[in-house]
DNA sequence: TATGAATGAGACTTCATTCAT
DNA sequence: AATGAATGAAGTCTCATTCAT
């Protein structure tokens, strides 16, 4: 497919080549998923021959996993850590949600590809899927801690349920935006999401008020 | 065992063959997505040769679209329509949510495959994706009508936002269950989801109470 | 490919069905040759299912042969037999050539498909090819007789060479028109062809004139 | 026999592989035409797996086009350019015709395959067909120039008609030989062809002589 | 007189991967 | 650090043909 007619040259530069391959892969895999991502397509997009991809990555699975890892790091950098204690719980929760929403708009690859991998069930689970699920489990715990801090009187299983609900809602809203298009105001939806959860938590934390 | 009338026909039963093909496809496509579904795998699972599949369906795209359509109908039948006016808005909303949750547990193929298709972006959009998005748009409007009926004082755009939020949350919770496993109590999560939305709607509908 | 969705009915009418199949086949085979003519394509063009084609014709080979035979008869009818003794040899020869040219423009299928078959060399020779070559051999002899009649003093092998030359030239000019398009004036070219042959024959018949 | 240096390499010799593929293809396509040429057959004949063929050629169309191009070059080399000014126009024309005839006997692939492609009309025109027709158009103009040089008083459209007639006659005679077999003396027929055209041109060039 | 359904073989093409250089 | 060339397996789809009805 690449054929013998291609005659590109480049100074050997391992790091840059690796980046180019990952850039190409994230774009394709984010649109087509695991099976839809062919080495030939990556090769065509990054300009390096397929055999060079195998010099940098053991196999396709390794490549996809590397993409997941790198796009996670990219996304992490896009999440600005909020000022530690900025006012009321509602304000803090809303700000965090807006933060996450903005980061997902800026760096959607991680979640996009991750969700595609997560939904698939193949005989031998891709390493990228495992990585994604682990990262997301870590995130779950981090969020649960924050919730527990903000609402100390909540029982552990309630915190867990609310956290699950928070993450699932974020996923759903993200998918909605991916499917519907850029016109969706993800920040506003995430703020609404945060407010609803906050109110529920507040009510659950202080049942006496009723 | 099946008796002597089973005369090894093997010949000519179009309707049954079509069903067998669709059964096999829904199982594979629901796990592996569009690209991961190979005609050979479908053939192996349903027992008919690949060429017979092409007698019943124009091409792979047509097959996947047919699967989406049939699994949607299956799912629709699984959603029991609730008693028309059963008590308070909260009760009605909660019951509906539980209903949908139960239907998704019983017939998850439609949403599962649909979401996989929805997340993919391929050069030529599969017809199944289009069908899924259309069906879901219809559902969105149906839900919006219900919300508007239950909370007549809500502005139209608020109803729309809440509906979007409701659907997205449902998607996210469904994905959570698909990824995490059968141990997730989808009905409980959907009831929580319904309650949060209801409370938000109630508050927005009567801002004076503040 | 035709699929179960096709629901056409027709009063059973063997003769008409046969004609429709042949009509469709001549069109496709005349454009695509033996290998390029698929039963499915014929079926699509004539509206009858593939299995019906096999009711009328033993196999593909039989179908193509039937097409050759029928298109030959059609062509024969298109060649108006010229008035027996119309003037000088040049006039007669020119008129005959113009006749043939006109018939080839009106009914090109026979020669078109025939030449395609003739050029191909397949392990088991199609019956249609054999038929074509036989018909053309007969034509060769008929023409040779005419030449011998018009120029009685020519040696037999000279007559044969001239006849070969006449037929080959006709083939070449026909191909030229098929390739170049309808703008080519085949009649004029055939008349030129006839004149050149006539002059050559006349000179050979009377070498004394030199 | 070939000596011990033949170390069963089997590895990496792009140029030679390409030649082997083209050799195999020209043989098959020259006998069976476009549709009759299967990649599997080429693979079997050249010893390389089908996938290797696709490394050297984008697709079947590309392969056939390459065959046309190469066989044209081969044929061009087989046409010995005649001594510039060898005697009378008749002698020169006859010599050129004999030359071409000999080249067509020695390297018939170009015209053989080209004519097969030219006669076919498929929805998407093969590139090889385009190439063939272009080459042949160039040849037409080259021949027209020669005719115009030899008979300067001929009108341009007459030169064009005679050239068309010359080429078409050559095609027809070539086809005759291909169909009839090696016993046909193509050189003699081409010389006859040349003489007839020469005489016609001479007469047209000097109408006063009449 | 037809045809719906089926089928094994084979079409073109792409796949992930390897390996000598 | 890279790549040209190769390859077996698998991909989607079409082929000519059959057969029970």
C-alpha cells in the first residue's frame, strides 16, 4: 500500500518519530476505535513506514496502550488544579466541574478513545483498556475523597454511589457532546451536573433539616 | 429426540435464516463494534455460509443497520408503558426511570451497539449509526414532552436542557454498568437519577419558594 | 444480491422471458466480454432472478453462445442484399461495402462481442467463440466467391489474400469506430476500403496494363 | 548448477520481483483480458504471494496499466527505425510496414492487450485503457506526419483519413493473425496494406495524371 | 414456467507482523 | 534509528450454479 514509490527522508530522530506516530494514532484511534485503527493508516498519516512503527512499538496493542497513556497525561495537564479552598462546597464543586469540562473540551482524546475501548469486549483484552479502567478507578477514588471531605457526615457507600453517579454523568454528557457536536456547552452542563449532585449530597448529609 | 419429522430439510426457510443471522450479529456486534464484526464470525456463529448472509443483506452496513433496527424494536417492547397517572410527579418519574433501567438490563443490545456506533467517526457513516441517532432524537422529544407536562411552568429551553441531562445521565449509567459488570444495580442508580432531576425541575419550576 | 425484497410478478411467458434475458446479456457482454458478464448483472438488467436464467439456458457458456447466434441473425437481417448486377465492379463492390458498414452501425453487437471473444484465449474455449469463428469463416468464403466472380482471372490464393485483407480491414475500421465513437463515418471508410481493394484486384487481374 | 552463491536469499529484491510480476501479468492478461486476469493467477505464475503484488502495485488497475506501459516500451524497442531516406516512397512505406509487422510478431503483447482493453467498456475506465489510447493517438500523429512528408500535396483531412485507414488495417490484420494462428504471414499482409495505401495516396496526390 | 434460498469457490484487497539490511 | 520487501491470514463481497417448491 505504501509502495516503493514513496521517497521521503528524514534525519533519524527517535523521539520526534515516536511523537509523530502517537499523534497519528491518537487521531485515528479516537475516531475509529481499536479494530478500525490499522497500522497502514497510521503509517500513511505520520509518513513513516509501517516497519518503523514496529521499531518504536512492540505491536498494535502496545501502540494503542501508549496512546492511552500519553493522552491521559495530556489531559491531566489540561485539568488545572483548583484553588484549594474557594468558598462554599457548591462553589468549589461547581468550579471543579467546570474545570473538568474545559479540560475535556481541550483534550478529549483520552476519554473518547478510552470509552470506545471500554465498551468493546474482545477475547484478549487490549492493554489500553486495562490502563484506561485503572486510571479511571484511581480518579473515582480521588473524587470520592473530595466528596467525603466536603460532606463528612455521608456514609461511605453513599459517597461511593454519588461518585459513581458523578463520573457516569460526566461520561454521558461528554458522549452527548461528542455525538452532537461542538455546539454543546459542556461547561454549563457540567455545572448543572455539579449542582444537582451537590444538592443531593447536602440533603443527604443533613436529613434533619427536613 | 426431536422426532422423525425433522427431515434434515436445510432447504429454504428465509425468515428463520434471517433471524439466525441477526441473532448472531447482534451478539458479536454488541461486543466488538462495527469493525470488529466480521462476516466470517457471523457466519460461524449462525451456521450459514457467508454467501448466504449476502443473500439476505446487501452488505455489512445493511446487516448492522438491520440489527440496530431489530434490537430497537426488541427494546421498545421491553419498556412497559407505565400506568398513565400514578400519583405525584416524583413517583411517576421514578417509576419511569426504573422501567427504563429494567428494560436496559433485559435488552441492552440496542443501546450498547448504538453507543459504540455513535462514538465512531468513519469516513462514510454507517446507516446503523444514522438510525440510532434518529431513534434517540425521537426519544429525546418524547421525554421532553413528558417533562413539560409534569412541570408546565418550565421554559422550553430549560426543559430541553433537563432532557439532555436526563438522557446523557442514562447513557453514562448504562455504560458504567456495561463496563463494571452485572453487580451494578442499574435500577437504583436510575431512580437516583430521576429523583435528582425531579428535584431540580421542581425547584426551577417554583423559584419563589427560595 | 437480488435479495428477498424483490417482489415482481409476471405472467409466465417463456418466449418473452428468453428474449429479455438475451437482450440484457447482449448489452452487458457487448460491453464487458465473457468474464465481465456476470449472471447477477444479467439478472439485474432483465429483472428475472438468476435461477430463471438457468431455466432457459444450461449455463453461462450456453447463454453467451445463444447471444452470439441471435445477434448474428439480427445482423444478417440488417445486411440488405444488393441488387444482383448493378453496374461496374467498382460500383458493386462499393455498394456492398456501404451496405455492410450501415448494417454494422445498426447492429454492432455481433461483431463487437465476437471480436472480444475471438481475442480471448481461455483454457476451455467458449462455444460462442467457436460459433463466431465458424460464421466468420462462412462469410469469408462467400466474399471470396464474389471476388472471384468479379475478377475471374485472379488466382485462387490471390483471391483468398484479398478476401482476408478485406475482412481484416473491415474489422479494424469497425474497432476504430467502436473505440473512437459515433462521430466516425464508417460508411465512408468502408467505401474507401472497397475502392482500394477493387483497384488492387483490377491491377492484379490485368497485369498487362503495366 | 547456479553455483553456491545462490544462498536461498528470497529476501528483498524489489526490482526483480516487480519484473517477475509484470512478466506473469502480461502473459495472463494478454490471453484473458482485464476481467480474466486474477491476482491469484498472477501470484501462482510469478511465485510471489498475492499480498506482495499489492506491495508493488496499488491495485489491479495499476498493475494492468503498468503492463501496458512496459509492453509498449518493449514493442517500441522492437520497431527498428528504418534508414532515413531509402529510395522511392513505395519502397520506404513498404519497408516501414514490414518493420512494424515484424515487431508485432516479435512483441505482440502491447497491441493484443491494448485492443482487448480498448474494446471493453466498463463503468470506471481502466487506466491501462487510457494509456493505450493515448499512445495510439500519438502513433497516429507520427504516422500522419510521415504520410504528409511523403505526399506533400495531400490535404490535411485526406492525410488523416489515410492514416486512420492505415492504423485500422494494421489492427485488423493483427487480429486476424492472433485469431487464425502463426501460419499467417503478417509481413506479407502488411506489405500489401502499405502498397494499397501508397497507391491510393499517389493517385490522390496527383489527380492531374488521370 | 418459474423462483427463493442456498452454497463452495474464488474474486480483490488489507491486515498485522517480520526480517535482512 | 530506520526501512524496503515480503508474507500468511483474514477481510468483504461476487461468482456460477443447484435444488426444492
